């Protein structure tokens, strides 16, 4: 699933919601779509264990049942870890940084540690990335808050490979893990034997993500405050375990005065049916009248 784009993931989630028969809310207008919101999508080619989405429902549901129904309906590789009831919108959540893990095939721990030391000692490392708007240049070093080299046990998958663990700020333009790996190749000559396996482990407020990353060597870039964590607001962290602090139900959106009591279960139910629906039943009556053209159209439309 790491090679699926954000649109592919969104399409799979939308289909999973329909298969799970959740009472999802739909937008108004000529093209209703399910009210599903996402935050901080991972770049294509990276895996993630910390993606967040918001579902707006029209009926009260038990959060554990929502999680189980989604997991049964979603394809392999997309798993719902936790479901919580939130009073506010996902747009109000704070996503300041992400914690990444990169497995470096063919790179030893000593070489990875030396590359990390060289990278952290550099004040600025500019890299370029080709985008739809042309070449973008960014400072990969300024976005890295923490970085360290680690080693995986011999009995674990990918044993014998060095692992980079890093906390990266969400800046504009966005600095991706592949930008940081390009910077490591540029300043320290770090070149894995095959493409690294990159996984996002957490995202949220900077202080929360840094605390979840555990002890690290050097931290913020040169010139930043050493006590940066004490100056960052720490809202309620999102993620696993948060459900214990919420009521075990999800509440529907506040109904509008213009919305009918019976809310359709899908966008298809909100549209006119056509030949078998009420539009066909009322069509002949609208053609009656004294006009010859109207009578001719009525005769042509009458069934034989």
C-alpha cells in the first residue's frame, strides 16, 4: 500500500465506508459526496502508521463497532487502529511535525551514524525537487528537529540494516523523507543499495512527536532555542489510546432546519430515479393542454 497515492487511499476508504454500511453524511448540491476529511497525507512511496481521517455521520454509532466494520470492509494494508469521538473538527487539530523511520538496505550502523553526525553539523543543506510548478529548492536541514541512527536486532525483519529515526517539522514548502535522504547523499555520501523503506510512525504537535520519538542526540538546527519543547503548545494528542478519554459513541452532525427528517443512506438515494421514479409519473400531466404541439408530444410519448 505504500505505492498507493492519496487519491487511491481516499477512494478505497470511501468504498470501505459504503461496504461497512456506515450512516455517512453527504454534502449538498448537484454532486453529493461523502463527508470524509483527511489531514497530513503521507507522500506516495512511504508507509504510515499515523494517518488521520474524519467521518461525519448522520446517526449515533458505537466507536468499537465502527472500527470493526471498517477493518472488515477495507482492503489488506489499510487498518483502522483507533476510532474516537471528537467534539471539534479535524481541521482544528495541530499537526506540526512527523516522526519517520527509514530502513537503509546495505548501510551499516557506523556509516549511518557518521552520516547523521555530518548532516546535523551542517547549518544548511539545500536540495531540489521537481514539482508540477517547476523546480522547488528547500533547506532539508532546517526541517529536521531530531535524527539518529539505530540498529535492528538480528532476529527481526530487515536485520543487519541501519535505521534512521527522525523528527521532521511540517514546513512550507514541505520537506519529505526522500529530500532528507538526498541531503544525506549530498553531504555524507550515504547511498543505500536499494530504495529505503520509509514509514511514518507519528504526527501531531511538535512536543508530542518529539517525546514519542524517545531520547535523541542533537535536536533543533543551529539558532533555534534549546528549550523549544517548552514553548510549543501541547494539545490533546491524537492516536492510539485516545478513545479511553471519550464517550464510546459518535454523535451525528447537528441537523439543519432545511434538511428532511429522513436522510438518504447514499448519494444515489438523493437523486431522481428517472423512468421508474416520480419524475416519470408526473411527466404526462405536464404535457396536457389546448396547444396542438402539446397534444402531439403527449401522443408520441404515450405507451403503445
